[in-house]
C-alpha cells in the first residue's frame, strides 16, 4: 500500500508516539484523541471528494466520528482534543480575576 504525502502527515498526527503508525496496541477501552490539524486534514479529504467511509478506512478512524468532524467543521465548531468551549460568563470571570490580580 502506497501512502500519498497527504496521508503521511495525517499518520503523524494520528499516532505520533508509535513509529510505525499502527495503533493496534490500543485497547477498545482507550479513547483516541486527535489533534485539530488531523481533524482538519480528514475533513479536507471528504471535501476533496472521498466518501466518509473511504476516508475513515484510510485514516483508521470510525466513520461516524469523521461524519461528526465534517458536520462540526461546516458549523464552525471543530475543536482539538482538550479544548472546551468557554462561555461568556467564564470569560468575564477570568478577565475580572486578571484585573483584580493586577491591582
């Protein structure tokens, strides 16, 4: 199987700790965390004409997950692994704490 240059960078983001890119060592209980860059490139594969099923097979991801990434990308809500949305109230509290600390 020959990988294109586009897939090589995806493999790097998919499993950077595993030298051969094979994540068969993961157990079914382990939840994968994908970088934002990986998700964006995966969405680009689908938007470039690949079916979600074919792109998911190529990437070793679940088709339903890739479908969610495409939908989130179209909605402008695609996020990386440890990024939680911040509410307006949380942002205001953070700004007030920073202002109080600088007094």
